[in-house]
C-alpha cells in the first residue's frame, strides 16, 4: 500500500501540483478565465469526467473476471443500464454539489464580513473541483500499469493518496471504506484552492478565507463522514 503513496507522490511532484507558488498562480489564472465563461468550463468538467469514467469502465472494470463472466452469460444488460445512468447523472450530480457547497461558503463569507456574490463563489467551486479529475486519472494509470489484475472490490476500494491505502481494506468494516477514501491529499488541496480563491476575490486576510472554508465546508464535510459511519448498515 505504501508503494502507491510513493508512486503518486513522485508523479504529483513532476506535475508541479505540490509547488505552492506555481499552484497559487494557476488558481488565479484559472479563476480569471472562469469569470469569463462559467458555463463553458462546467461543460468541460462534465466532459472530462465522462471520458475518465468511460475509460475506467472500458479498460479496468469491464476487464475484471466478474464482468467477463457476466458478459459470457449474457447478463451484462443491468450493468450497462447502471453505467448509462452514471454517465447521464454527471451534470446533475455536479450541479447539486456545486450549488450546495457554494451556498454554504456564501453564507460563511457573510458571517465573516466578506462581500462575495453567490455567482462568484459558484465559479470558484467549479474551478476547484478540477483537482478531483487528477485522482481519477491516476487511478486509471495505477490499474493499467501497476496493479494490472485487480478484482472489482480492489477497484472500488482504491483511491490515490487516501487513508484507505494505509490499510488492508479487506480487514476494515465496509462502513469505513468511503470515509477513508474521502480523506485524501486531493481533498486537502481542494481546501487550499477554495481558501486561496476566496482570498483572491475578497482581497482580505488569508486567515479569514481559511475560516470561511473551514466553517462553510470542512466542518460539514467531516460531519457528513461521521453521519455516514453512524447510519451505515
């Protein structure tokens, strides 16, 4: 499991994701671009997610033994229907997620005296979501070139640079799988992107921007994980 952390850490360093100055400059540039056309970037995000999901299913999931057996028996109809539903739901899931997170951050900004429009925060949330395309791409690379013979449970229980990779998932209760995957390096980078973007837009102290992100997003995010663990059956 630790090998996966070393693999992804080296790859992230090559991509300059972990270099703060470059990272923050990219946020500002992308934020300025986003202000000109949020709809276009939203379409790009949906399209990129669609292509990554298609690649994952075509090159990884459908190549596992379980799916191959179902295909031989002619019982893949249900699985294809589920996959189709996943593809169609991408823009609706994004809209729901962005609307909720933007609303929470908008309320938080008013609590701390930041005058940022809801539209601006919605745009910041869209651009920050880009970071979550990277782990999906890395997951694709991992199962295509490193762990080339996974089963469906290996695929669904794996998330790059997450806490679940520190453990043997087969020895962990299923209720903890999602929270341990959700707690990952990319989630923390997402917090940094939100805080930096809010700080850039409001032109005020960075510690207040962090307070907005923690009170308007991180608190509810961690609360959701705790709720999931509690109600999971």
